[in-house]
C-alpha cells in the first residue's frame, strides 16, 4: 500500500477563488478534516518499551522468572501510559518507564547493570525529544543511580549532548542527581556471568545470551514523540568501551517528522548502521512529515493537492525489518521498538525474543517476551 497518498480535490466548476483558498489552507498544513479522515483523533497517545532482546526462550525460563519479567515490564508500561493518559509529555513518559526499569535488577540498566572486565559497572543512557530534536546522553558513569535522569539533565541544563565518565559525574553532583556507591550495582547473577566469561573464555554474547538494555518510546497527546535508552553495556567490556545506547542516532532517536526508536543489541553493529537514525531517516524520506505538497494543474480550474497521509504500519514495519536485516548481515543482532507519529507501536528483532510492551489510547496494552508471544 502506498504510504504517500494523493488527495485529489476536484473543484470543477468552482470559482477559482475558492480553489486558491483551499490550496493555501492545505499548504499551511491545515487540511480540512475530511482530507485527513485516515488519521486518528488528535488526542491519541501511544507508548512502547523494551527490556532487551536475545536468546530468550520459553524452555529457558522458569514460570516464576517469566511472571516476574512480565510484571516488571507491565509496571513500566503502566507508568508511562499513565503519564500520557493524563496529558503528560512524551519525555516524561519515557523517563517514568525507564526509571522503573533501571531500578529493577532483572534488566541490564541501572541497578542490574552488567560487570566490566575489571569488575566495575559503567552505565550509559540517552534521551531525545522529537519535537525539538534536543538530546542528552551520558556514557561510562559509575555512581549514578538513574542515568536516564542525568541524560535528561545534560539535555536541559548543559550546552552539550553527551558527557562521559568523571565529568558527567561531576555534573551530576552539581545538578543534585542521586549518587550511589558503585557497590549499589553489584548483583550476584551479573558477577557470576563475568566469572563464567573469564573462566571459560567466553564472549559477552555467550554469557549474557540476552541484551538487557531498557528503552522506551512515546507519542503524547500533543503529537510529540520522545525516545530513551539505558544500559550497563555488555559483560566484560574493557577500555572504556561505549555501546550504542548513549549514541544519538544509534541506540536512540526521536523526530516528530518520522519516528521514535530505542534499540537493544550488540552495540558495535548498531553504531555502524546508525540504526535508530537510519530507520527514522528512511521513514522521513518516504515523504513522511513533509506536510502538504502542492501538486496543481490549472486545467479547467482543477486543483489537486497531494497530502502526506499517515504511513501504514506495514511500511514502517518493513523499513524497521530491513534495517535490522542490515545489522544481521554485518553479523550483529538485537531489536528495536518504534513509534510512528500516527501512534503505530512496532517491534523488530532478529533474536529469538525481546522483552517488550506496548500500550495505546485505543486500548492496546500488552507485554511479551518470546518471538511467538
Ligand atoms: N546495546 C547495548 C550495548 O551494546 C547492550 C544491550 O542492548 O543490552 O551496550
């Protein structure tokens, strides 16, 4: 189905003056309601989250683990949905959900962050406002309880987009962001993964089996989008390695003209493909968000106005799948969550499963784990 439909307004027999007015209205982006019947009402909101993708199969999960993961995802989904349902901003919804996921040790972000090779924790996070394309990110922080809050502070209270390491931590102190002792991030499960990795000379993919990065994307009732991502990175990372999560355009991207994306996966590949930006750019270049495009012919006073109509979810899904296939082709794996300006909440992953959830003002509310969930 064509995502850029032409709306033909035939005005045969009408006086030219009316045709002209119609064109001007269309150009101003205020196409009469009838021309945009396919679009949902303006009060619509939409929300999606993830808690990482990977080798996640029913056989490997106990019923208790399955239930606990679903409960944690549901709590985060509900927190973001509540913000949006009450008319809050996409940025606040993203932050609310990620805060909970960072505090939940089951996910590789905040409290449950994986270990570096040296046995410490280095956390990365980013957030982006699709309305303004303002963004903030932190990389390699060791004592910030909720890196997503610090990433947002970088955006709102510094002239920069990304701060790293000690400088980011100094900035956090200045901004009154909660500092915790590095031991706050110590968990038995993650320590055991590092030890197993070292003992058996495994790669981080072998020990982790799944990526536990968390992320959220939101569309609020004002039509603004936001995306955020937070992670502990990959087990056994060394030399100050930074993955895709704090890199705007790789792990996180939001642009009201196209989409909001948060990613999880083997960060090096997501950086090389520029996954989040690549998906949004492909959507935007479909003519998406370009607004009404004049397409006039003056024969017999006929006026035709081409209007950018909502992208059908199939097209957005196809684009996301193609970009993920590109990641796979290079040798990487993982997944993304995606929102379109119309509120389509989509997932794409080339792994067996992905912890995920989505909710919309239309009543969708679901969490899932496995590929065939
Ligand atoms: N993308 C993250 C990284 O490479 C890992 C993850 O998704 O869990 O740091």
